[in-house]
């Protein structure tokens, strides 16, 4: 595993574990359902972080006989796990919040309790920035999903702060209401992450802009007269391309092959392209 990606996943595990312990302690001491729900959110993040670590490690393995095109599909699987766990957690939190609203249970908010969401906002904001940067650097959907999840946690912490501050001011209903809002946001974010990673696993075609870049790269090769077909799809978080080129029918087999190899090299030099398959049609 790349040392930078390894360090990012390790930071994710350690950071979420520390925040889980802090939130759970504050939630149990105060009785705040919003904080307890946020602690469960961090527990979900720990599980997702471990899944991401395992899948990034698997994805980094070289191609072998059983997986001739590598293990790139492992990373979207990690992103999908994050989405499923987020959905389960969100619905569970909704149930707990509704029960608290109906029961009218009131939390006891101290200064320590108020500081916990502030610490969470700062920590998660920094983690989101770091994971987004590393995710883009290595084109990792798992780390990118983790960055989005960390950013979501900043908003969750804002909702927690509003809820417990409201209790401190005498509006006890704001605590379970904050937990309810947190639940809806977690479910929505899990839905978005799930859709993105399902697209990777289903072999979705890249954007029209990417396809156009592939066409330009192939047509720029000397000896390519035209393109008959250009198809591409995701294999995990990378792209495989099938391209049919037209070359002069009077060229020798050796010359045509050299043109095809140059097209392959040019196309594979595009950032997200892992493999290109070039078919040569004499014309």
C-alpha cells in the first residue's frame, strides 16, 4: 500500500476511535441523545475506516492469474459498505430520536458537553480536507467517500451543538430534534455514496469529456486515419478502453502494429486509463 494512503486510513481509524470515546463519554454523562447518536455515527465511521483500510490494501495488489486486471474493484466495495452502514445507522437514530421526543426525556448539559461538538467540528474538518486531497491524488473512491463522510460529520456536529445548546437554554426538545436531523442527513449521504460506488462496480461509462479526450489522443497519432469505435467503462475506480482505429491498408503488418502500440501508449497516458485495447482496421 502507498505510504500516504496507508497513513490516511490509519489517521481515519485513530481519529474516529478517539472521537467515539469522547462523544460516548459526554453523551452518557449528560444523557444527550444527539451526542449518543453522534457517538454511534463515529462507531460507524470506525467500521467503515477498517473496511476502507482492508479494501485499499487489497486494491493495491498487483494483477495475478485469478485477477488479470488487478483488484481495483475492492475500493468501490469499501465505499458501498460505508453507504450501507450509514443507511442502517440513520434509520436507527430516527427511531431513537422519535422515542425521546415522545418520552420528553431531558439531558443535563455541562460546559464539557458543549465543547465536544466543537472539538468534533475542528477535527473532522481537518480530516475531510486531508482525505479529499489524498483521495484525489490516488483516484481512490474509498478515501473520497471517507472525505465526504468526514465533511458530513462536521454538519452533524453543528446540529449536535444546536441541540444541546438549546437544552442548556431550556428548550429540551431540540436535543432529539437534532438527532432526527442528523439521521436524515446520514441517510442522504449514504445514498449518494452508494450510487457513486455502484456505478463503479457496474462498469459505468466515463464522462463525455473523458471519451472526447480519448478520441483526441488516438487521432493525434500519426497514421491514424479515423476512429471506427470508442468504448470505455470503469473497472473499479479506473477505466478500460476499447478503440478501433483505421490505418492505410497498404501499410505492412509491422507498421500497422507500431501505430496501434502508439495509440495504446497515448491513451493509457491519460490519468484514469488503466488499460486500452486497440483494434486495427485497414482502410
